[in-house]
C-alpha cells in the first residue's frame, strides 16, 4: 500500500471517528434530557397517586354503595 493511500485511509478513519464522537455526544445529551423528563414524570405520577388515595379516603360516604334509584 502506498504512503498516499495509507494517508488517505487514515484521514478517512479520523473523519469517521470525529463524526462518531459528535454523534455519541448528541445521543448522550438526548438520553440525559429524556432521563430527566422521565424522572420528573415519575415523581409527578407518584404525587398524583398519593393525592388520589388521600381524596378517596377523605371522600364522604362509601364509593361501593348502589345509587338510590336502584
């Protein structure tokens, strides 16, 4: 293999590596953002679940009663 061909091949590999590094950084940022959103949504669902349970326990009357028109 000639020196020129080897140099071109190394340049191509370096270009490819640079592109892959940039892609990995972008993907890492995307994953981090998604994780933060998922974490926030998980906490919000847990909070809403707690509020729903509190509302059910504080509701007047039993929820399993049949309506008076039956």
